[in-house]
C-alpha cells in the first residue's frame, strides 16, 4: 500500500499541487468487484482545499488515472454502518449516497479517521459521522484548539511553516562553527543535544540564585496587605456617615414625589374639567336659537343650523373613561337630549307646514298653465326648501324617525300636487291633439285602458345627474297624394274610425310637436325634482336607518313598498339610489299611466303617429341612459318605449292584414293597387321621420315585412283580376314599386328593388308578346311550315320546290297583307292596350314602343327566311320597316 501511495502522490497529485493524506482500496457495494482507490488530499497553496478523489487503474494496468473528485465541504454524512462490529462497508453522502466496500476494516477506519481530522481542522465540524466507534474518534481528538492533527500523518497534516531570514542566518552560523555539521549529521545532533543540556543546567542554577529576591518580594506583599486593611477601615467609617445622609435624602425625595404627584393630579383634573367645559358647554345664543329661533327667515335658519351643529358636536363628543359616571355630565347630556327633541319636533312641524302651504300655492297657479302646454315651475319652492338642507341632514343624523316622517309627508303632499299638475297637463295635450270638435272632446276624455297602462311596480333607480334639453323637431316631408288615391277603399290610414283624408302632413307635424313638447316638459321636471330630493334629503351617501319600531306599507304604482326599522338597531338600506328611486316612483306614479294613455290616443288618431312617437321616445330614452341608465327617468321612459314599440308593430301588422283583405272591382281596370300607393306614402313618411334616428333597425325590419307582403298581395290580386290582364297588373304595380324604391334609396331594400325591376321587365315582355300575338297570321303559319321542312332535313334552297311552299303560294299569302291592312291591325292593338293600362303609371308609350320592336323583329325574321329559302326570287313584303315605324308613330300621335 505504501508503494501505491507513493506512486499516486508522484503521478497524480504532485502535478496538481496536492498532498495525499490517506488512501483506501474500495469497490462499489452490490456490483461486480472493480477495485479503485479513494484518496483524501489537501492543496499546498492557500487557501487550502480538501478533496476526496476517486482514482482508477487504467484498463491496460500500467498507470493510474483520476476519475472523480468531490470537495470535502460537499460531504454531509459519513456512515460507517456499524460502530461495534467490524464491517468493511461505509457510505459517503455527497449530492447522492455512494456505497463502498473497503478491502479491510483497518483501511476503512484509517480513512474515516483522516476524514474526521480534516473535518475538525478545516470544516469546523460540519460533517456528521454516524455508526462510527467513539473510541476511534477519541484517539483522534487533538490536545488543544491550535494543536496539530495527531496520529501517524501528523507531520503531513501540519501546516508547513517556512523559516524566516533570521532563523536561516542563525542556522548557517551554527553550521559554519561545526565542520562536520553536514558530513556527520548524527555527531552534529549529539553536539547540539549536549549544548542544550548545559543550557538547561545554567537556567536551573539561575533560578536557585534568585531565592533572596523572592523573599524580599513576599515581605513587600505582606506590608501592602496591612495598608489595604487600614484603608478598608476608613472606608467603613465613611460608609456609616453616608448612610445617615442617604436616609435624609430618601425622606426629602419621598416628600418631593408626593408634591409632584399632587401637582400632576391637579393638572390632570384641570385638563378634564377644561375638556368637559370646552366640549359639553353650549352657548346661550345657540340654546335660544334652538328654542325660539325663526325658521322662516334666512338669518334665523342660519342661526338654527349653527346651533344644531354645535348641539350635535356636544352630543357626539367622545367622553373619556369615567366621564359618563359624573352627575354633571349626565345632567348636561339629558339637557342636550331635551333640546334635540324639542328642536327636532319644532323643525318637523315647520317643514310639514311648508309642504302643505306649497301644495296650496302651486294649486293656485294651475289655471294659468291649463291653457298652455307647460308644467308649473317648482324651482322657487325648491330654492326655499334648500335653505333647510343642512337642518335635514342634522335631523337625519339625530332623529331618523322624524326624518322618515318628513320624507313620507313630502312624498304624500307632492305626489298629490304633481298628480293634479300632470293630469291637467296631459288633458291640455289631448285637447290640442284632437282639437275642440265633438270628435276631439271624445278623444280628450278617452278612458284609460288597463291593457295600455302597466300596473306593476318596477325597480326604478334614481339619478342625481342632469340632462340637456331635448332635440329639435324632426324635419317633415310633404307626401303628395292624389285625390283618387285618397278615395280608394281599404286605406291603410283608415284606423280608429277616422278617415285618412282628414289626416294630412300638417296634422302629423302638429302631433309630433305636441308629443315632443310633452316629453320636453316632463324631462326637466323629473330631473329637477330628483336633484332636489338628492340635495334636500342628503341621499348622496350610504346611511343606516334607526328609529322606533314601525311597519309601513306604501302603495307605489300598483305595487307595495314595505319598510320597517327598529329604535337603536341600524338597518342598512341597499343604497341611497334605491331611496331616491322609491321617492321618485311615489311622487311621479302617474307619469307612466298618463304617457301610455296619450300614446293610445295618438295611435287611435292616426296609426302613423307611432312612427313619430317611436323616434322621439327612443331619443329621449337614449339621452337619459347616457347620463344614468338606472335613473327613474330613463327607466320610466324605457317602459313607455316598450308600449310605443308595440303600437308600431301593431301598425305594421294592421297594414299587412289590410293587404290580405283588399278587394278589387270586377268592372273597372285595376291600375295601381291601394296598398302599393300607401306603401309609397308610408316609406316616404318613415324616411323623413327616421332620418338619423337611433331606432333605424326597427324600421328596416318593418320595411322587409311590408315589402314582402306587398309582393305577395300584388300577385294575389293579379291572379284574381278579371277585367285587367294579369301581366298588366304585375307590370304596372312592380314598376311603381321599383320607382318608389329608386327614389327613396332605402339601403335595406336593395334586393327587393332589383326583384321589382326584374318582375316589371318580365311581365312587360310577356304582355307585349301576348297582346301582339301573330299580326301576320297566315304568313306566320306559312313560314312555320317552311321551318318544319328545314327541321326535317330539307335544305333551305330546296324548300321552294315543295308544292305547298312554292313561290306562287308565298306570293298569294303576301298579297293578303298590304300596308293598309297592317296599319288597321296595329290601330286596333293600340286601342286594346290603352284600354288595359291605367293613366297614373303612364306606361302606354313604353308598352307601345316594345310592341313596335317585337313586330319589327318578326318582320326581319320573315325577310330572312325569304332570302334564305327563295333566293333570287325577288319576292318581298308589301310594306317595309319604315312603313311599320310610320304606322306606329302615326297611331300614337292620333290618340
């Protein structure tokens, strides 16, 4: 093993500046035995690094190679497996556990001992050794902290110390004095040993010679001890003197402490008294204002407000521990409570009187507003009441029961007042819509239909925001209709027993302005009241409700609002917006039913009014929701908008229904159907109303339904027509529809416009072919036979040799159709077409021109057959194309 150790040091570790301290021959546990060496090494350079190196013999067996190295600081545990019995197995725990089997237990113990020494010296005992014999570790314990590592490898483990210059010089001088220092080292060492013994003896003699001096020193020490005893006696006497002084100082200190404690207590007592006086003393002026202050003048209200705030501060002062046990404090608190109760009662009584007086004052002004379509202005009343806003906040914080009572009284008085004002306002609107005729009076007193009025309470949220003014009236388009169209039966405007001839554009414009005026008056009224409620009743923040135990049920718009609160037990409401919503619903519960009644009246007067109402109501709802989508105004208008939309849908459905029920006269020609003309009127009116409107999508859907119904009904009437040919009915009406859609340029009906044009073109061509028929009938039959022979395989130039189709037969047929006869036939055809077509659509010349083109086409066809089948015969028709043009032009001009 020594030879291996020497070889490893020389070949592997010396080139790497390392010293080999211990070596063990091992193999891996549980595997095929392939021996290797574990080496414990240290570096020769500072700082010293300690490693465990695995060395393996090369496959050829002639040299060793370094395989793996671990730093000793990475070693966590050394497990010797058994501390009692000899066992060559051991484990080293680095990043993972390595299991080894040593060649002998002695080598294992020697290696573990070396690892333990290195751990003690360089790693400060960081490694845990388990299952290691304590005897093995005790043998390796060094005698001192700074002592070198003991054992057989002590010299190797000790840190190498280099000689300094002086030591080198002394050694050189000593070696120069001895001739054989180098040649005979043993004799030189023996000489040094003899000299060392001589020096030791000299040292002992020197120590023995100094005994006298030692005795003298001991004598001096005894004298010093005597002096110390004397000093201690003097210090004891001084201490007794100071003890009496200490007792006197303690008495003085105690006396001073008591004086200081008394002063401190007096200062604290004065502070408490000042606190109570400063925070619980209400000025006489404030007391007088609370008891007798004038609640009608601005100055008196300000004085009462300041006094109420001061009283609230005194009542809400945070008393320190023990203050509430003082009799004077209890008396003052009771006095404050009496003042609060007295002032709250006086304030509530005064505000109730103001509410009642306001109802009477506003009622007196209703007469002047009944003539004009305006609502009374409540701004002066709101301005006067807002002076009490701070007092209402004080009442809300101090006595919620009275605050709740005032809120309920305000809602009761104002709801009755607003109900009178709004009903009168809507009566004026109805009268202005219907006029003063008997029919108008009937509409003005139109009973409310339960189906048109929503009776259930809905969750309406308040809003403190303000809306800007309403939009200006929409531009109206004058729709020109002939008297003939107005007088036609089954008019779509004949709704509610009112004739369409009584409803012109001016009437609809008047209705639009009145409806816009109604909405423009209601909107600022609701917003102003909502803003006032928010400011006057201080509903901007969340609040807890407390008061006497009460159960209330209030009927709000057909529903029931229940509320209960208990004295001293706060009951949190969902939010202040809910409170505003409840109050607004109670106060303005008549707005929605009145609006629904007005809408029902407008729809009965003229179903087309639903178009105006849908646009106006949609715009107002959109404006209100942009400010606050949950406000009372936007929610109420949204509910009414649903009714308006239903009326609009009903208007469209009625038009479609009347299309299905239309009947035509069997004795007169059909012409332009009533519902086609009325669709044109509806579309023109709707386009003017819905220009830049928010609900354009609803109109587009209605357009699609109506135009499809018009298409179906036109075909139905055309199929049933007896007097007028089907193609004429289809051609005229689809031409009218196409012209209407082209003029109005409705984007959602582009496909229907193309379809109408196609139907018009198809039926025009069909009518022309049917009416023109075969004006040269015998000639036509002759050439049909010619074409039949050609189709059978006879060449065209050989047809003339057929007996029935020779040149003589052709000349005979042509002579039967001179120009005079052709002109007469065309004249009869023109009269027939004129009889079929109506004057309104003015399609006679269009149809006549198409017939002229068709006749010329047939003429050219016959000329072509003559040229191909009878070449060189010189046979021609007895009239030319120019003759046909002249005949047609002459006939058209003569009629």
